[in-house]
C-alpha cells in the first residue's frame, strides 16, 4: 500500500456561487413546467378563453413542449448544482427555449410568463458568467 497523497486537486461534490441560484431556479421552474405541461395535456381546454392573437398554437403541442423542457430543466439544474460543465451549456439552451415557450404563453397568463422570462434571464446570466474558483478545489 502506498502512503503517497495525490497532489491533483479534487472538485467538490457541489457547486458554489451563482450556479447554486441557477441550478435551484432550473429545478423549481422545471417542476412548475411539468405541472403546467401536464395540465395542458390532461385538459386541453384549460388555457382556452383568451382573445385572438397574431400567433396561435395547439395547446397539446405547447403542453408537450412545457413537459419536455421541464423534465430536462430538472435534470440540468441538478447537474449544474453538481458543478458539471455540460449542464451549464444545456441550462443556457433550456432557459432560452423556456423564454420562447413563455413568450407564447404570454396571452394566457402574462404576469406568470414575465416572471419566468425574468428568472430565465437570471439563470442564463448566472450560468454564462460562472467561473469555478481555483481556491475552492481541495487536494486529497
């Protein structure tokens, strides 16, 4: 048995700083998106009753988009909390798609949509500007 200790820095199991905000928001928003998407799929008429707008879309397709982006956001948010680089890239992409989906949802629930778009902007900023602090890594 060797008594040598490794001098290679080890990455902590959990991320820190702004990525904690981004990961937590992605998980929470993803859970909300799953609920919204499921409601749209189960009761296709639940979001009807709004005035006609320039764009229109099938609520079933929109429900699937919400459901899929919600599930992917939960997974990417958890992975971002773990500090994985691919999760940051996926999170930026998912937040961008979420902003587009929420823009389409704007006629149905404007306050909710604006809130989620603002949170998506914060997530994109946190994920794009995150730099791991070299002092955080520990040698074991």
